């Protein structure tokens, strides 16, 4: 009886400690750049009651007039309607007067945000920065990164795995997050029951390797092959990010199971063109119409990477070579790509010609990771760095592959398939992040765990 009582007390204590995770746990700071456009004046309203930090001004939902903040000479200035209320200098912070109240939020555009909202001037624009608890943040992240409806269609364990991966990713970056894909997509107080349940069920859980938080990277689908960080990004290989076949992703039918594109070898037919007088035909001649998007993307990428000047006007006349690393490959191997092409150049001084007075044929070879070449071609065309085959035909190069995204770590569709096959979130995570261990954070304190409850003897 004494043992049973101690066990029940242990379970109760653990339960109560977990209830305190949201209230007293980690907080995160998120710069809002994805859904708030760069602007010198930003309108907002509140539901509930807020105090402006360091002032006597309160803003409540019962007030009718609309509020706005404006960037004026690098200062944040508050307006109510057309009336200027106060210049707050470098920043202004709205703080809810009732903590942990779900009915108090700041609305900017069509998005709602819990917690504190700080407005600063970034360059010449107003930039809002949201600070809130980690668990509330995750409830805005998980449904933005993984469909909430999966939870009622066999995917609840995938949602839990996503919650743990997102928490693990966020913790080391908790003061420098954005609401975009550069961090994790965060849509604020846009919650769903299934994803809330997934966050609550895994409250405080993270993944660690060798005593440190892992880089819990994830992508939409890997096309049947988990990529290591070295494969895609060329960085030093991390042991828990291993290259392996993903049978779960392969069994999950998606629109990204197969993709291909082709680049024509001869982009411009030079026959009949007077190469000594390019001005006569330059504006009428262009690359293959079937490659309009690819060629446009290539040119933009060349300028962005400093390979060309923004004032340069080029015409790609021929794709001479296109190559990528194809399977098999290992975890510590960088997947590489190369594109070699001929082009004509017209710069700010005019057409670049050779010693014979003809427009000069220049040749450029781009050698980079497959991942970066993907951005040169276009990420909606070359959907991942996982290239399976290259066909060198008479008139074109045809590239085929699978997956969507960088393919590193957890495949979200693969996780969904695992969940539908009855695997739990621990099994899902251990498959994608080999050799990691779970860690529990309670009230901001990190604790490793192996059991489901505490037992006192």
C-alpha cells in the first residue's frame, strides 16, 4: 500500500510539474517578417487589455479608434486614429495586463499574436517582434509546418514528432527566430485542436546528442532517401543526420515522388545571325521558349551570386554540360552539380566582341552543391537535391529526381506514413535522428528521462 501511495504521489507530482511548463517555462522572441510587409506605418488593434511598457497608456479592446505605429526619424511613434499620442524612441512594447489569458492578443493584418508585442524601427521600416511562451509559440508553428488534419487521419504521432522537432530547433535560437522558413513558419494565434494536443502531449520534450540540442532539421519529403547535412549543404557531417533509404517516405504517395526537367543544348540558333552586327537582332532573339523560366532563374542567380553584374545583359546560346551526383552516395559525401554554358554579353559599354569584330562567345562553368544548383534552376522546377538520373539526349539534358526540400533529417510525409503504420513519435524521431536521446524541460530546467513517471520507494 505504501508503494502504491508513493507511486501515485510521484505521478501526481509529475503531472503538476508538467502543467507548469507553459506558465513558467521558456519564452521565445520571434521577428515578424513573413506576414508583415515592410512598411513605415503599421496598423494594429488588440483584444483584451494591454499596457505600454514604461508608460501610463493602456490600450483595450473596448476602444473604438484604430491604433498605428509609425517610423519617424528612426523613432517609433504611436497614433490613435489621426492623433499623435507619444514618441517612444527606439521601441514600444505592448504587455498584456492579464498573464496566461488566451483572450488577450494583438492583431496585425489577419494574424493574431499572444504575449508581448514590441515595435522597433528596422532601417526605415516598422518591425514587430513577438515574445511569448515556448509552448504557445509551438502551437502556432506545428499547424504551419504540418497539416493539422493529419491528427484525425492517423497522423497524431507525426504531429507529436513535429512538435518535438520544432521545440528542439527553436530552443538554441529562442532569441533570434523569425516567422518564416529561415527559422520555422509561425502564424501566431492560429491554433487547431489536434496540433494543440500534440504540443501538450510532448510538453518540454526535446532531442539531444552528446549532451547538446540537435539540429532538428526537417523537410516536406525526401523522395525515399534521407539526406545528411553534408549531402545537401556540404557542411561537416553530423553523426545523427545519416544518409539512408526511407521506405516510409517511398510508401507515402505525394506529388513530389517524381520530378524532372530538361534544358535544351542549343538555346539560340546562330545560323543566319550577323555576329558582327548583334544590334540588328539582339532584341528579337531569345533562348528556347520551353526553358524561359529556367533561363530567367539562371540569370537572376548569376547576378545574385556576383557572377554577373546587374547591368549586364546576356543571352545563353548553348548548354554544354549538366551534371549531378547520383546514387549511391554516403553520409559524408557532398552532392555536387555543375552547369557549363556559352553566352553572349552586352554590358554598359556595349557588346563584348572578339578580335575579329564578332560578338564574343564566352563560356562559364558553375560548380556547386546540388542544393545550390537547385536554386539556380528554380526550386519549383528542381524540387530537391536528390537527383536520381541524368539523360544526355541528342538535343537536351533531362534531369529526374524525387522529394521536395533539402531532405535532411525528418521527412514530414515519411513521419505521417510511419504514424499511419502504428509507429509512435519516439520511433519516428529515432529513425530520422539516429542515436539521439530524449530530454525533458520542466520550468526551463533540462532533465534527461527514460521513464514515463517518477517512482518513490
